[in-house]
C-alpha cells in the first residue's frame, strides 16, 4: 500500500474511538450507486438498526451525511423559526453549542446552566420551561465535555406539558447506553458514528418524531438549510428514494456493519461492558491521584472525566498526553473550555470498552509517573 | 467478510464513479484522532493537493465534512447576508439549486436561465450583473444535469467590475479538467469527491479567496450555519488546528490517496484521457441513435448527455437502465427535471475515463438492442 505509514493508535479520547476491523473492511468494498436497489437495501437495514438503538419507531430515522455537529444543527433548524423561543440546558460545551446554533437560527434562547461536572437542575429547567413556554427544549443526554449523564424523562415530560418539542443530544450515548426516544417523548435526536458505534466520524444518525415532521412541514419560513431540510431529506430517506444529495456510500457500508456488530452483542451486554470498563478505570486512576469529576450516580460509563492532581495541571498534563501518544500510541482527551488543563477525558467507547485497554493505559501511566 | 455480498458495478452515471482500489485500501486503515499530529500531516497534504487541483493558493482550501451540496451551501451562506443581491446562472438543476439555496439564506436572487443543454449567454449574464450590481455572482462550471461546460473568465471579470464576489460550482470538473480559480478570479468554489477524484461521496473540497474570507469576517449577521461558518472552520483547517467538529478521518485518508493518484498521473494526461474516452463514447453511441445533447464546443468530457431515440423515451429508457444494472452491472444516469425520460447521462469520470469502459457499455447495449 502506498502513502504514509499508519501506526496503530489506542484511541481513548472523547472520540473518535477505534473502528472495528469489520467496519474498516466494509468501507473498503467497491461502491454501489446511491440509487442502486442493492444499496437501498443496505440503507433500509441501517435505518432499521438505528431505530432499534434510538428506541424509536420514527420512520424519519436516518444517517445524516455530515458529522454530529451537523446533526445538532439539523434538529434545531428544522424545528425552530426566527423568533421562536427555546430553553437550552447548558451543562458543558455541547449544551453551549446548542445554544449558539439556536441563536444563529434566530431563536430566542433561554439558557439554564449547571456547574461543570454536574447535571442540570431539574427544578431550574422545569421552572424555565413553565415560565417561557417555549417552542422547543434542548439538552444533552451524554455531555462529552464533562462526562455527565442527564436524566431525561422528567425534563421531556415538563416540555410536553407546555406543548414544546424536545431535542436531545445523544452523540456519545448511542450504542453505549440504552436509549428510549419514544418512551421518553423525544422529538428530535442526533448522534455521531465515531463514539460507541466504533465507526469513523462522518455521519450523524438522527431521528425525528411525527410531531417534529409535522412541525417542519407546517413552518411559515422554509428551513434555512437546504442540505438539512427534513422535508427534502424525507424524499430520499423515506419510501420514495428520490435524489436529494449523493449519500456517502462507503461510510454507510461501514455503519451497516457497525450496527450488525452491536446487534450481535446486544445492548444489554454492551452496556454492561461499558460500565465494567469504566469502573475499572476509575479505580485504577486513583493510584495517580486522578479523581472523577462527576458524582457516581451521574457518571457516563463511556466517557470518564478525571481531575488531575496539582503536579499534572497546566503545561504538565499536555506534556504527559503527548508522551502517551508519541511513545505508547495511546490518545486521551484534554479538558475543554474552563476545564482545559484541569481534567482529562478518557473514553472507553464501543469496541474500546474493555479491561485490557484500561490495563494498557494504567501500565503506560505507571511507567511514565512511577 | 460478513455482511451482504457486494457485486461489482461499473458506475457510468453522473457520480459516484468507481473508487480506485488504492483509495478503498487507504480508507480501511486504522484511525488517528482528529488532533493527532500524524493525522494533521495528512490533512496538510490534502489541503495542499486540493490547492493544486483548484489552481489556487487560497490558504482556506479544505475538505468540508459533508457532500457537494453542503459545499454549495457553505459558499453561499458565508458570503451572503439576508437582503443581499445575487445573480445566479441557471443552466440546469444545479444552477437552480444554487438559486434555491441563496433564497433560503434570504438573498434577493436574479436568475439568468439558459435552454437545457446550452451554456448561459454571456451577454445576458453580464447585462444582469451590470444592472443588479450584486454582492455575488454564482454559476456552474460543469453542469451535471446536462453536461455543459460554462466558460468562466468573462463572467468572473464582469462580476469583479461591479465589486461582486464569484461563486463557482466545480463538483464535476475538479480533477477532470484544469481549474484556475486564482487566474479566473473565483472567490468561492466547491466540489465533490465522488466524481473525477474517484473517491467515495462524503466530502466537499472547497476554496475561499482572501476577499471571501474578509467578507465572511466583516458580516453584520453571523453565518446562519455554525457547521459551515468559515470563520470557525478556519480555526481547525487553518494553522491553529483547534477543535471545531470531528473531521471524517477515514474519508480524508481516502482523499489523500486519491489526490496522490491524480498527482502521479498529472492533470495534462488526465484531462486528455477524459477527452479521449468521451470522444469514443459519443462516436459509439451513434450506432444506437443516441445523439449528444450539447454542442461539441461546450461538451464536458467527463459527463455526456445523450438524447435517446424515440423508441427508448419514457418508460423504455428506465427498463433498459435497469436491465443494464441488473444484468450487466453497469449504471448509467437518467435525465433530471424536464429532461427525465428524454436523455441519459453517461459519466466517464476519473478512473472510469477509459476506452475499455466505453467498450463494455457499447457491447452491453449492442446485446440488449441488437
């Protein structure tokens, strides 16, 4: 093979995670055209597999042809028109990004914030929802910048009480934790392929409820984005399969294989595997004075944020991260925003959620810090 | 390998085209993280290779993390604010799409149209540009819906005379025809990877001039799309390499390899190969009463639209296309819009621009129609 040498990496950052070899092989298959019945059969399978993982029967469940951040934008820009009110829960960088995206759409944003590493206060969110009576309520299920897991049902319920649509960020939780969009009452959700699905980045699984579809169809103003307009996307990703844009064939081959692997393991075993790996990681990191940022009951299993000991904060942590990458081939994630230099974010996502990977990291740290 | 059997296809439609085996292998390599220096070296190489093919030294030349239609949206939404005037040349479906995208941004659109299969009238375009004195002028270099190649320099010159920025669709021309963005005076251009680059769909190479970058930086209103805002994209795809969204690593590995293959062949030989294959195709199709839609001097080499003989119009052409796909594994493209049922679009793009592929198609047609 020509090109640069590609050394192996153990990707224990906040994503991308390592891609399953079967997914890599699936992506290397020769292409079908995007309107070829043979491809559309695979696309059907992908849409059905995503419904399963999202816990939804939503017909409009599909792999958007862009990354998770575009999925966020798709959910918000289809449901919101300029001037619409939205309540956004901001428990970290990705909640803040939702707020920024909603503002660019022209929505009037009410932010409810939490301290870094803590969940949103249900009382504060519900107060804001009842006071503002917004068009939409948006928050993050698995906040990748801090590793907190936000309980969903009470917030969704409060939103529905005032007739609001609910938008949920599931980028890091899909395929690592059970999702129940329909039972929770979620109207629009988005994810990414590069986390617990163990596929490369590049696609954003999204799902829209019937209420969301109706809302998009009855807008006064057209959706600002032609590319992300679900009224148009439904033409291709719905039953008719009419051309909108050219679907990313190879990435969808990979996602189909990734979904098969998840189905073979089953979400119960897969979830359990994530929790077991995270528990071993938290326990092991204590040896180095690294303590979890998040209270046990709100910790994500696939992404663990740890406070660094004083001796490792600031410039020292960057040096150690680079050393882990250069010498050991292990990537861990830095803190984002106000937590930069203070924490690490260690992902054990999808295929990577294994005790051997925890051991590899602990072993490398022991050699570097011992 | 698990999964569905994947039969070979000869993709002679308007894209995707067949992907070079080296590109498929490159995509199957294990991942690096999107901030890993080893990956950023490859990204540097990709950006440099794209500059070469675009004929530009624009620093802000990058593979956008979505398909060509998102590239179109990125070029327009960064340069236009609501209320801005734009003159759009509409010589087919993709010119019409530009117009639709600009309207959704809130721009005031003046459309200059041509008859299907003909280029835009330079006189009409220049009249409109001088009359409207727009913020931007947009048109398509290689119109994938009809196979016409629009001459660029005079239109770009007229736009600059009134201080307008020029947006050019190069989806089908990049890597098949020499482009000269800097010499022509193009401010924003977009392409796709699934045509003459012989990579899978999923990325949109884009390039923005210094004037375009200044325009985006001095807007009154923020760019509506957070995902496509070049002020933010410049943080990652510029020198700083700060996180914006997670780049599609595997697709970029593939693009890097695709660009290496183009560089090895050289654009002069590659262009020549496209012209030779197209000439053989046009000559060969006469046997079946299929005549080129476009006058010889305005014909694209990588995409040939042919008018079907009467006996093949309407339902018959669809039957024959399906027979070619099912039995021969050869995909050709249907007509779009008003040309549906009237024409075929036959792509000989990138790796596929070879006489043997022309022969395979002619042979299959001879067996089916003989």
